[in-house]
């Protein structure tokens, strides 16, 4: 039996992409509505596989932490699944495993949430959803579990702080986002985690896991009616806003460049270079997206990979990216190289970046990038998981429901001048943070 | 059935060392992290053999106008000799360096211009190359794969440069990671003669001394159609792929392959222990037991019982190791189990743990052994057995959401001499496993004489002379 529903969906999408714009309605059939409690729902119905992906996210990521209570947002999310609605943590794990489901969490600077992958057959789906509802609506934050998780987290933090990549990430975030929660470590610091109390987590849950700010994404084998019931069930008892909900503060430009050197016995130097980048809603999003593909995002084809790896053998992996967030997320270049090559590698990276900022990409590079991004569009939505991820992002950042239909036209519109102008607006080589961790004595002596 | 995902760098939690470690068995040219899920109650696989001996497997998946194409060569680090360890992986890197028709760098560029993504991976047992792209561009991928199967240029200059990249990869993956050093040391200690003791990426000294001639020889010996398998999953028909395979690969002549080494590890006569000192805060523990591997899926039952044992110990967050050691006694900050029983070399059952602050690896070793002993003495409960089976059945459905996972499953089984039919058959065989069988394997294989233990002794970041960087390369 050949079920071609998803293919038809992609085909329809591709058709509309090749037509002149002005089509009246979206052909990627994203359905959206609000639950009775005010949560936003995005749903794509697809019956190819007997499975269902469901997530509920909130603006409750580490961007809502404070310096004094760093780690509170992550701990709140982590504890949801460790005791809820009268079920112990082990009962939660076992009930989920009993039906072969997977209950996971999502956590980043902006978002926190819970996601579920389950078979769609009601015998499996219903018990899985029941557990998920308890986790979302009736978390207990047991004192005893919290005490243990605090100790585990502290051990994990101490361990992580011996790793050169962790040290580099921490130093980078602090320097790029001084005095901003994006600069805090999501998992907290030893001192702040030690001080997290049950009331902190309950308070954070009540003020941030709000029905009116929840985004439910559902993809897969359910009817509209079933999806409506699922969304109701997962959001009906969520907290109501008592006061005006929190917002993540604005991110400022860096005043000046910063060079940070951290000694570590690792044989490689871990190098990070960057600065605050853009918001998810920035009008330059697509110009930077295409431009960065050429600079350091496009696998083997990027300029950074060509210069650093292919031509000189200086690194196994070198990349650049923008991570657009609710507020301005980082622009970042990263690589690792043998300690005594660190200086040379940084010089190659900076020369490549300056050259790119000065002259922009060539027409040929732009054409290559567009061919990849446009021709590869079907690969972005070729599985339930990928479509589900898009639903969650579109809902959370309030992107247009036509985001996927608009994707290819938006790429097509980008030209060399737009990339040059966008990079000039957002990347300032004289105000970059450069972090180097490790590489041993040879590297330290050089710097 | 073990599912591994590379940990998010944001997570400070040191959970599931075993899972992270299994990644070091397979190396990719560029980082990526597909799930190794068990596969589906599956749509059929079309199967062909070209006149030159190349085998072709096609699974239709018409959900999107996309295909995954993989060419697998049955050669990996298990075929390597001491002195040139890592040559399979080094050759994998060189396969992107051009032919007369497709110059250096053009392979990936053309795939990218067709909207595709490409990469490769090397394991102990095989080397595989893949492209994911729009179905219409499958001919491009196959044409270029056929070209580099026969016409690769291996220049001394490019080889020298790429070896530097590979050495950076080794530093990044292994030398600067205590977990990886432990796993590498563990395998080299648990096995004395079998080449599974060698790291896939190769020993650093072998990489430093490797010559382009080594890669040329390797290519000449093993890159032949009769040692290759094409796997295509996606929006295509079987005959269509068969036709394309004949067109592009059919003209490449079969070659006589070298005799494969017949390796067997002799019986272990007592426990083995090693200590790794590396910059770290927490100590940790990694234990390997010699266990059977899967040879005959119809007759063997022990490998399936060992799979279930792994699930009972570590199949979910409330499974025995977590419930007992992390959540219960709180001896461990993390604990895990993993069975490697599908491969060309011997089987291994791994147990791992990181002690909680104030606890020792010695206490944890006893606690891990006690969990296995408990199963040997008391068996497992029916609800535990049912839970593992439910997870296996569901994972089989979930795997069908990923064309990549499906292609990988087919290729990895065929490459090691098992049939892709095992994808479905193993689910049935796992469902037949009884509580008594799980108890029996726990009784039979977990004795100290077949045990190797690696312990990480943390070193302060400042208190140790850093390793001096190697002084240039020989070309």
C-alpha cells in the first residue's frame, strides 16, 4: 500500500512555490486555533505512519533567569517529569515506556516545554497523553527529588567546568551578553543551583507556564477532533497570569572587542569568535541566512571550511552561525585546532571574515547557495519530526503560517547587495569577542 | 536497540556515558548524529545483484520527493593491521578529493548545488558514503559514486593535508576527551589479538607515519563493486534504481578481494584493569564483559536475551540502573548499560557509571555487579519484559519516520553478513525472549574472569604537564 499523503503535501507545496505569488491560501495545511484556556495550537494532520508527535512549549527558557537564580528555569523544566499528579518519577518513566512512548523536554534560551512521541493507536496514545497531562498540569516538584537533582547538577557543573568546550562556551556567552540573561549558563552555577528552593520552582512554574502563552504543536495520525481534545486536555488546567508576564530584556551592542584566554591542558585550542546577532523577527533574517551559508554554514562548501580545513588542514570542523532568538541571539564562529596553530587559525578566520564583509559573496557563490537552499527545501520537511519542529517554532515565534510556503521565495529574493548590507549592519569585526581555551603551553606562550 | 543522540552542549548533566561512547565506534567526516533506531514492520526491500557482484537494496518510501542513497564498502578498522590503523577512515576522507572527471571538492559541491547533503562514516566493520537529495537527482549521486569507486586520485599533497585534518579530528574526538580515552583503553585491554582492539580513527603514531601509498593500497584492495552495497531509500521504485545501478556501476569490473583475516580472541583468563588519568572533576567507571554476538538469527537466542537484559537495566529513566543507583541509593550521578552484539567482531556488554560526590568507583563497581547478580539470582519481572518489548515494537514504527535510519539499518546489516530481513525478524525474536532466558545470560556471562574495567582518575587542570604537540608530519 502506498500512502502518498505527505508526498502530496510536499508536492502541493512545491507547486505553489513555482507559481507566481498571490495564492490566496496556504497549501501546507497547518490548522491553528486557540484552546478554551487561550493556548495556541498548530496542527498538521497526516496518516502515513501510525504515530503522533505532540509538544507544549512556553516562554520559560533560561532567558527568564536572573543572575542570582541562574538555573531556575532549567530546573523547573527538569523537575516536571520527576513527580506529577500522584505519580512518582519512576512511575512516570515506566508508564511511558509501557506503551513504547518517548517523553522528552525542550529547553533553550527562550523556550521550555515537554514533547511526546507515541503510537497513535488509542491503547498506547491515551496512557501516554495522560502522563503528559499530569506532567504539564500537576507537577509536584518533590523536595527529596529536588535535593538529589541539585547534587547531580552540581556534580555535572563541576565536571563540565573541566572541559575546554564548556569553558569556551561559558566565557563566550558572558562576554557577548554581559548583564543579560542570555549570558548566564542555562544549567546555572554551583552556587545558584545550591540555593534553588522548591518555592523558586513552584513560583517560576506559576508565573511562566501560562495557558495564554502556551504553544501546542501536533503532527501526525490524529483527526482535527482528536487534536482539539488533546490540546484541551494538555492545557486546560495550566496556570493563569496573575500579573503582566515577564519579558526577556533587550540585548545591547558590545562597546568594544574582547580577547579572553583561558589555560587548559587540552592539546587543542577551542576558539570562539562572535557578538550579539539578530532577533528571530529581524527583516535581515534571510539575507544573513543565505550569506552565512556561504561564509561558514554550508558544510564542505563554505569559505571558512575551504580556507581553514581544505586548504590548510588546520581544523576538523569550522563553522559560523546566527542563532536568532526572541532577543538578539549570538553570531558565532567556532573551531578547534592544535594549540600551536591557534594564532594562525584565528588569522585565517579573521581574514576570511573581513574579506567577506568587504566584498560580499560572488554571484557564483550566491547562485550555488540558492540552488542548495531552494533545491534542498523538500529535505527540510521530509519527516513528521521535522514538520513538527517547524510547527513549534512557527507557533512560538509567531511567524506567519505561510512561513514554509514563503521560504523559497524569501531565499530567491536575496541578492549580493542585500547580503553585504545585512552583514555590514550586524557584524562589526572591531567589536568581536574572541575566546581561546586550551592548547597547552605552546599556545599560551604564543598569545 | 540502543538509541544514541549526541548530547546537547547546553546540558551539563553527565548522563549516559555508554551512549556517548558508542558514537566513537563510528566516525563521520563531519559531525552528525542520526538515531540508531530499530527499524520497521517494514515495507518490502527490493533486492538485486549486478553481474560484477555489487548488491543493491531499495526500500520505497513515498512520503516526500526525497531519496537517501548510500554506498557501503565492506572494509573497516577490523581489516587493518597495526602500523596502519585508521587507514579506512583516512581513505574515507580522501574519497572527497577528486577524480579526473570530478575535481577535488566538486563532489560535495555538485551534490550541494542539487540541493543535497552528503557525508560519510567509517566504523569497525564498514565504510559508507551517503547523499540525501531530491529524487530527481539520484542519477547524479550514483554517477559520481561510481566514478570515485574506480577513478579516485590519491595525491601525496592532498593526502598530507587531509591527514592533518584527521589528526585534528583525533585530538578533538579522543585525545582531549576522558570518556573517549577510557573507551579506547578499555577495548585495547579487553581484547589482546582481535583488531576490534584498535580505534577506528587509528593510533596517533600510525596517523603521523601513514603514507599515501597505504591509502592507495587500501583503495585498490577493497574498493571494488563485489565488495560494495548500494542502498537507496525514498521516493523511487526498485526497478528504476536497479536500472540506474546497472548503468553507472555495471561497467566497473569485479576484482579478487584479499583474503579476510580470521581473527578470534582467545579466552580471557582473569579480570583486567586499567586506569586513565585525565583532566576531570569526577572519577568514572567503564566495564566490559565478553558476551556472544549474533551469528545465526534463527538459532541463536542469547544475543536477543542480552538485548532484553540491556533494556531491563537501562531501557528508560525508570529502568533498574537508574531506579536503583541514581534515584534509589544515589550512589551514582549517572549509570548505563549497552550491548554491542551485531558486528563482524566479538560481542561486548558495557556497564558504566559516574559516582555521586563522596562515593567511589569501587563502591559503584560492586553496585553494578550486584544489579546483574540480582537478575542472575531472581530473574526479571514480567512487567519489565513486557516494557522492553513494547519499546522495541514502537521504536520500529518511529524508525520509519527517518529515511536515513532505514537506509542505515539495511546497509549495516548487509555489510556485516546478516540480512536486512533481520530488521523485522529481530522484533519477533526479541518478543520470544523469556524471563528465564534473560536470567540465564545474566548467570552465564557476567563473571569476573571475562571482565575488563577502566577507571578514570581525575587530574587537576593545572597540575599536569600538557602533552607536547607533535612536531610536524612526515610526508
